[in-house]
């Protein structure tokens, strides 16, 4: 419609398409009840014509298996199969071919969005446009529009960050929980490390937590990823001090290759892991104290701490904020809400550490090297 106006306007004085009517011949309509165009011949400076063909996603991938094209333009996010077919139509020896895809990522971190944002090819180019780039809004008008949204989604609406299916789990703005890096840790503060063991395409995530007992505030001080062996991972976090580390229940499982518990690799590498896996202590109806490693209980505590100012994140820990923005739920095939297990490694490690708040130790017990305070490897893969 933007290019050629509505089909019925072609021969009227009301025609208002971007492409001037004098530049194209009588367009051919499709058999659609809407009268949409099937193809159009646009006059070219060579004296010939360029052909524009129109397809709809509802026609399926097969409808795109036609002749080769020079340019494929997707308006709004296409299904992945159709996007891949479109790319195929432009890689058959033509010169200066390209694929455009313009859309607001309302389907969140879909397969296509994840691919182009996190694993772009050398030939890919990504342009993000936000509300402040729109010429027909003044800054004051844009500000007013953004202020109409809840605070935690303003960046998504203003700058085109992907929306997340059922919504972010931690619905809070980055600036509300971030703080300047702490360079001098008060001696009466407590400390603990925590890790989430890697598997498949997930890295091992390690975090370094500080606890301010006077105000009941937890500070996330360091966070890194590791895909290296346990011995190299242990060396990388040596500057954090001789911390104890909380770990998940699967650390007690056997390594398929070597037959010993996963946690034992890190213990052998010189790291100090807590005697038991991360858990809450809860009292049941009979008054007995039981162990619970409830994910939802951990998420609830983290969320409450964020909202009450009891959890602060060092502002330079970009891997944390990147994960938090994408940490969300979806509906599974049984119509149940589940956490999306993608880029959640630091989120899990943080939860294990907070579960074991009762195991934090003082600086004297940690034997922290004061000369390394503030030293870290930001966004590092080991």
C-alpha cells in the first residue's frame, strides 16, 4: 500500500503511493478477494522494465520457490523457512543481490532475531531505528509516548529491543539496580561465589557476591562465562579471593566421560565448593526443616530484592544485563508457562548464591587480596 497505494486508487486522482504513477504500467491484480496486486512493471532508465512480484507469508514457503530475483524485501518478520527461501532466491549468480527485512521484533528472541542479532554473517548488516529517529515526532512528543509505557519496557518500545513472549521475568529498568563498581570493600561485609555448570552450548557461569549486613543488601560484584576446563576456570577467578562457591544440585551428578561428580573437577582444580548444593531451608506443616531448591522461590526473592533496592549490580557487568533483558517465560506444548533456557547462566548462578546467603563469609575468612579489588574480566569467555 505504501509503495503503490490501494489497488482501487491506481486510476484516480487520489493516488498517493511512494512510486509515482507515471513510472509504472497498469498493474496486474491477483485472484485475492482484496484485489491485491500480483506483479507490477516499473519503468527503468534503460528503457526496459523492472518487475515487482508480491507474495504473502500465508502462501507458504512453496510460493517463494519461483525464479531467481535480485532483491527480496520482507515487510514484517517472516517465518524462518520463508526467510531462508528468500535468501536462496538471491544467491544464484546475480550481481548486487540483497535481502531486506524490516520489522519490529514483536515475536521476541525468535529463531530469526536470535540468528541476526547474535550470530550475524559477514554479509549481514543490522540497523536499529528507535522512536527518536522518527522524523515526524518531536523529542517532546517521543518523550511523552515513551512515558506512557511501563518503565521496564520503555527501552524496548523506544529502541526496538525484542519483546519477550510472556514478558521479562525481572521487569525492572537497568538503571534502577545498577551501581558504580565498588573499589574498596568494607571489611565487615561478607562474600560468596556461585557457579552454574555448563552443558551443551551453555557456558559455565561464575559470580562473585558481596553482602552488606547492616542494610541487608547483596551486591553482584563480578560475573564471567567459561567454556574452559575446570583448572583454567579456577585460575581465572583466583583474583576474586579464596571464596566458597554455591553450586546447583546437578553438580552431584557423574561426569559421563570420567565417572566422578561434576563438582569434583572444580574441587580438584583448587576451588572451594560448599559441602551441599544450593537450597533453601523451609519448615513444613509438621514443623520439620526441609531442603528446597525451588526455582520460583529464588526468582521471587531476587525480584523482591530488585524492587526494594536490596540487590545491586555493578554497572559494568554487561553480561548480567544482557541476560536479564532476555530472561523470560513462554508457553510450552502443554500450555504451561516455562522459563526459556537460553542465556540464563548468570541468572542461575546468581540465584544459587542468594539461596545460600547463610553461607557468606567475612573478608578475613576469604583472604582477599586487597590489591586486586575491582580487578575482573568483563564479558570474558575463558
